[in-house]
C-alpha cells in the first residue's frame, strides 16, 4: 500500500535502492497481492481448477482485508486480471502456468494508521523492541511518501531443499523531506525523523542492521559527518552502480550509548555544499490522460530510457476498468519519431461489469529516447447505482506496471563475498550487468458523464408517458371507427371549419 | 424518369463524396445520434483489429456486429467509402422500382373498386390519377438520397446503411411477388438486427394480395403460403446463423449480438428512449422493464395486421416506423428509411391534422440534439436531462407523425366508401370523428 505521488525524475534513484522487487508510485494506496498457487500439480488447466483459484483468491482478499483493516474486500472480478507475462512467482515454485496468477489493484483506497497497526503486529516483537519502535504513526504519515508491503514466498529450509517453509517479508518505505519540513538545517537523525531513538534490539531477531548510504561522501573534503561513525563499510552494487553503505549492527551492544542505552544515528552536513540535482534514473515512466469532454479520451504513457548506449525491452501491463472502453486499433507506440511495434502483445478486452481490460506489451526501448504509447478510449454512461459517492470526483484507473531488466551503466564484476540473507534481500545481484526494475506509474483520475441522480421517478414517468402516447394513439386508431356526429358549436371550431371549407377539406 | 433518377444518384454520390473528403467525416462518425454501439464504424475497425490480434472480437464488449459483416469488411476495408455509397444507391434504386411497381398495384385496385362500384359517387377529388402518381418513385428515391439523416449515416459509415439496403431489397422483392427472395432478405435483415422479424406479417399479407389469395385463416391456400414463407424465412435464418458459427467456430457471437440487442447493457446515449430509462432504473425492476420495452416493439404487429390486412404496404410503413422508434438502439438511419416512404402517401395531405406541429418538432429536435450534447459533454453547463428531453420530444414527434398518417389513411378509406359530403340523419352537414 502506498501513498502520494513520487516523481522519479525529480527525486532520483536514491530511495529505490532499498527494494528491487516492488515499489509503487501511485497517488493513492492500493493493495496488490500476487497469489501463485504453487501447490497444484502441473497439467492441463480445466474449469474446475480455475474456479478453485478464483475461490481461493476471494478468500485471500477477504482474509487480508480483515487482517490489515483495508478495504481489500472490494477486490472482485471487475478489477482482477490474470496477467500472462508480467509476473513470475517468487521463491521455490514448480508451477509456471500464468492461469493461476491473479492481480488486482484498488486505486481509490488510501493507507492510514489502521493499516499500519496490524502490519506492526505481524512483527515478532511488535512495536516494543527492535527497529519497529521507530514506527510511530504520527511521524510516518507526515511524510512525502509512505509505502508498506507484505510478501510471502516459499523458500528452501536446507541446502538440499527437502523441505520448504514460508518466508514472510514486510517492507516499509518512507520518504522524509526534512529540509523543507524541518528547520532548514542540513542534517537528519533518527530522532528528528521518528522522534524516537533505538533502545534495545528485538531478542527474537537473529540479525538487526541499519545501512546508511555514504556513497557521495567525499573523503578528502569531508563534506559530512556521521554520528556515531560507521563501524563497518559495505561496498556493493545496487541498480548497476557501486554504492557504499555504513553498516550498524544493532546486536552489538557497544553501539548504544552507555548512559541512556539508546542509539541515535545522525548525519550533519559540514560545509555549505551546493545542492546537487539528483541523478535522473536510467528508466522511469509517466502516464497521463489527454483529451477534452466526457465522451472520449486518450491514455498516454511516456517511458524514458536514459541509458547512453544500450536499448532494452520493457514489459508494460495496463489494466483499465471496463467503463473506459479501449480501442486497441488506436494504439500507437512511437520512439524517436518512428513507429515502434511491440514484439509481444496480449490483449484481453473487458466485459461490461465483469472484468477489466488487460493489455500487456513487450516494447523495445531505444537508447536515450522517450517512447510514447497512446491508446484512445470512450467513456461509458453507467447505471445510476454504479456511481460512487461524489461521482464528479471521477474514477481512478490503477497504475500500469512496467517490468524491465535494465543494463548497468558501468561494467563490473560480481562481488564474491558471501552476503547475509538480509543483505541479499536488499541488494539482490542476479547478474551485475543487469538489474530488474518494476515500476508503477501514476494512477489516473477520469471523469465519466453522469445521469441526474435525483430523477429516477421523473424519468420513468416521462418515458412511460411517451410510450403511452404511442400506445394510446395506436389503440385509438386500431379499435375505433369513424362515425357521423352532429356538428357542435364553439367559436374556435367554427373558425377552423371556415378555414377548412376554404381549403376544400371536410369540416371537423 | 430513369434519367432523373440517374441525375439524382449522381448528385447524391457527389454530396457524399464531398463530405467524405472533408473534416466533417471524423466529427460525424462520432455523433451518438448517427451511430450506436451496434453499428458504429469505429467498432467495426476495432473488431477487425481484434481479429488480427488473434482475440475473438466477441470476447469483449466493444464489437456487436454479426460475423458476416465482420468478414465482409475484412475483405472490403480498403473500399469502405465506395461500399457505403453503393449501398445508398442500391437502396434508392430498390425503393424507386418498388414504388413504381406499387403504383401499378394501386391503380389496378382502384380500377377494380370502380368496376365493382365499391366507392361512393362524390369522391372524385380523392381518386388517384396517373399524373399525380407519376413522380412518386422519383420523390421516394430523392427523399431517401437527399435526406440529411441518410447523408449523415453514409458519411459516418454506419452499418445501418447496409441494413437499410437489405430492407429496401426485401421490400422490392415483396412488391415484385417473389416469396423466396423476400424471405432471404428478410432473414438477412433479421440476422443483422433482430427487429425486422416483425416485417414478416406485412410481407406475407402483400404476397397473399399479389397472388390473389384471400387472407383468411381457414383458407388452405393462405395457410400454405404462410407455411411456405415461414419455412423459407426460418431456413435462411438458420443457414446464416450456422454459417456465422462456422466462420468463427463458436457461438459467442449470439450473446454479443442478439443478447446485446435484447438485454440493453450498454447505456450510451442515443435518440431512443431506452438509455436514460435504464440508466435511472431500479435494479430490481430492470428485467421487467426490459421485457416490457422489447414486447412493445412487436406488440402492434397483430392488431395492425388485422386492421390493415387490405393495405399491406401501409402496414409495412407503419411497422418500419414502430421499429425505428421503439428499438433498443435507434439511429437517424432507421428514421430515414421509413421517411423515404412518405411520398407514397402524398395524397393524404388533406386529412393530416398535425403535420405542421410534427414537422416543427422533428426539425427543432434534430437541430438541438448536437447543441445539447455539446453543452452536456463538452461545455459542462447542461446535464443529461437536457439531452433526454430532446430525445423525448423527437420520439413524440415521430409517434405523432406516424399516427397522423395512419389517421389520414383510414379516414380516406372511410370517405372513399361513405362519400365526402356527409349528411347527418336530419339533412344537415355532418362531421366525422373517431369514436
């Protein structure tokens, strides 16, 4: 679950290095759960097994909704899709049939304290000991960006992999903007961010570490000071670049100050170093809606490849709700002014009120280019009961998912030292020449035409009146016959008859 | 006469070609009054590109055309504009020939009625003369070709033009007396959109009249004709549906076409009555009202066939109008088709009561449709009620038009038999009312 929009081009790659698996850039929080049902035997998929997966998916969303106090129970078939290529199961899984995979997003939901509390309860020490004591809701939700995630995957218990066990990973990403929200002094500390310091380590933890990125510390000029000084420095590759981290092992009692038995890591900038704009990442994306009026529009996605020389493919997955009717013949992909055809395209059109559009494409991004993908849609008029409260706020389109193996800018060798499990999680190195990135674009807000909600009775009456006018006229003409009657008086009738006599038409 | 028809065709084709090349074509093809989710050209192109992608066009909810149309355009996509201009030409020519033939039938009936002295003595002003009837076929063709509704439908490349062409050829075949061709084209029209099945009754009555068979449920010749026509119609329909199955190897087109027409899931605004009614409908009553509205289209067929059994052509006109007004996704193309028949009833002018009001209503509603759409969707200063109100006005105008012509028709029939200058029992001049 994530909050706030995050513009990668402005902030840079810095905060993303903590995670190479899932990071979201939605404007509102959404729950994303991937279920890979690895326990089923491989074989031909039949209707029954798909029903089992759908039932299991429904159970999962409802259980998680209760567990995290999140409205995940709103996930149903209208926002669930079965992606074919964008996701691979994590951990030890035999099943690779994508028909067991379900993906859903709720862009309208927001993340708040109610979701953080059960998340913290899942930790072995709760928020009483260890790093989790820092996670106080009032500080965490005053930030520019907040994201929490839970991942579950099966792993081997021993080297021979005779047994598997479930590994639960909980991650929390927060971006503090201390410079603009703080006093203006260029420094940060754990106390400033969380208004708490670390006191004791969780006794159940086998490893508890803090990593501080000190890559741009210029040793000669000594631009900033880290208090307490870094006991160990780790050099590793993250996202294709060498980075150095100061490693604080919290299990080491010497780190804590003798008097208050607390640890407050602080970083103070010494010289007035001019602010440097962060490096633009190699791969990022933007999405926006263009067009005017409530009849149609166009979804545009811009994907940037800032690698100086290498082109790489990206897998784009778009999920568009059914009430925005996509026209896939209007799909245009242009890069560097020329048309760029995707090498793989999977399109599953939406069924009204049943499932959303799913568009997956494998697009080759040329080096140093912006690829623009546009697709037109038509806005549907919904039934009056299908509009949410405040219908003129609009409808959200969940973020599209871009998955890519990005080549590194620097050629390097794999660091051969054996790393701890935590370190491997944070800095996975499949191959140091490429790294995997999954990006989520912004969620879009689209207005739909609305009927007048105060009018159901009036509309039924008026339409039935028109039908009755038709019925009545035909009934009269079909069942009645002409009869001769005496002419009746009345001035209007006499004048009309005079005019009719002049015309030569029989009188009324 | 043929020369004037050719001239009219040339003018019409020029107008359409000019509009095709202008920037208005794009604008017109998106107008909701001209295209509906059933016959929009954009959706045909979408269906074709889904077919190219390897996805069934019926797996989503965008494409609602029948497979035969899909494959027709699969081969003719590059000549689409010519196809639509050709369909308009075919429709106009078919209606021209049908009107010509019908004139002969009218004449023959009139002569027979005079010979058997069925008419009253003083109705000389009501008799139809060759002079007045000479220009009717050309007027019918012109009414169709130069009707702004028809031009808009053609420029928008809405498949309603193809539907109109099939119905026009069906009318021509019926007028010529060929039961088989008439059944084939009726089956094609029904296959494309479900509603023309109601035209079975007027076609049957016309064929019975053409072959001098008395319309009597106890008469075996009539029952034989009925059975023959029904078997031919159903057979052709089955053949086309099975052919569609073999084209795509699945029955998934049936819920996407017929299921869509009958259950009205898409509430895109159009000129009909369904969309706003079902947008504001309580979920509980939805099925009931869908059934009521669909039955309403077919409901008038039986009473009309009883009342108008001797006048099957007029019955055809009224039935076409009822289909155009009460169908689930009407467009102006459907309106243009029955309006093309109006010149055939020019002689009823003296009995029309509301023609001025009706004309004003129809013209003003047609002009206001795009205005209020723009105000609702683009300017945001109006809401859906404005567009809905104009829809109501347009439909009331159409209903009044049809019922006015119906009144005039049966009034003329009454006067033909009873005489024009009617006297009440005490000798004074009398009035005639419908009681």
